[in-house]
C-alpha cells in the first residue's frame, strides 16, 4: 500500500478516536454522532453508490444509512441499508446525490431538516450553495463537494467548499467522512468548483476514453482487439499507480521514459503538438465540462 494511503488511513483512525469540539447546535460532530443520528442519502446513482460502497468498505455501519431513491439498484438493496423507509428525525448528515435536473423536485422532501441541526453535503454538479440555502434556509450548514468515481475503490479525490454556517466542525466532519473514499482538498471559493468539475469530477471518463483510443490504435497496428485492450488497460493503470507512488512530477516521469529520437519521443511529438496535440484538446474538453457546470448552476 502506498505510504500516503497508510498515512491517510492512520489519520482517519486518529480522528475517529477523538471527538471534535461541540458545534453551535451543542452536539459533538464526530463519526459516532453520525452512526447514532444517521446518514441520509438523497439519490444513489453512480456517484452516490461509489461513495456508499467506499464508506461501507471502510466500516461505516449499514444500519446507520437511509437511502431515498426511486429506482434502487439490486446492489443497493443487498447492502443492508434502509431503502425508501422511514427517515431519522434528526440525521447528522444528508448527502444530496441526485442529478441536478431532479434537484428541484427531490430536495423539498427534506426541507424540514434544514435550519442548522443537520449538515447537508451535495455532490450534484453545477448546483450552487445558494440553491440549498433557498430551499433549506440560510441557517443550514451546507458543504458542496465534487468527488469522482474512483471513490468506489478508495482512490477518489473530492474538492469541498462550505457556506458561512458550515463552521470548522462541519468542514472537519465533511473532510473526515469524504476521506474514507480518497483525498480531500478545500477550495478558496465556490467559483473554483466548475473548473474542479472539468478536471477531476469528469476526469476519470477522459482516462477511460484514452484507454479505448489506445486499444483502437493498437488494433490499427495489427493487434487483436482483446490483446490491444489488455495492453492499454494495464499500461494506464500501472502508470497511474507509478504516478501515485512517485515523488517525481508527471513531467519528470514522462522525461524518464523518453529516449532522444526513440519510439516514445516520436509519439510524444504528435501528442504534445501545440496546435493539434493533447494540450489544446484537453483544454477544450475541460473547458466544455466547466462551461456545462456553469450552465447547470444558472
């Protein structure tokens, strides 16, 4: 296991063994509080399922989880969590994981929980904090988060930003909870969230498509399709693990495997073209995702 993962897990265990300071509602915001009062998931699609899978794998009890989902998956119903049952009167956390297009219909069902006693965390793309404050009351602590699907295997990264009523305890609790499924970073302002969506929120799909493209290119060079896919998949997975464990930058790792006038250099001459290569294409892709996030927030 990489050193940073060992450190992160140790930090989680340390935080879980000690209570955080009481917040302005008079209760202690720690994991035991969430176990006792409950966690509500509004929506459990791909992202909600990825995060729930990570939490359950990390030891959070299924009996403390209450899911509202109109079309629960077979996997969800097999986990032991409560699905579309009675909700706790005063849950510690509500995680909003419905699609932005469904938000206006779904969120009012939980409006009675707004007002300060429950921390609302949202992973919905393009939905600003002001939307939740309008629906739940401005005194409601809200943390907006943008995770990604590697959360399902504990290798995600989540960016978070809170409103004025999400104090140090609420932010610490959100970070502690989200660290169970990967790294967590705090943003300076909510305006950065659209760019985060374009880079890391949608980013796993870019990598998956790169694997597809590499496999297609391998086939074009005469490889059988299944072999080309095996090579591409293992190469990207291995390079990602090397990047995660290395102290060197991505640029230095690239330089390390690029011999002058060699095969890799020939390929990179194409990929690194300032006019037609990967940099301008990636700028277009990330920009398109960020622009769509901004549109969803209007």
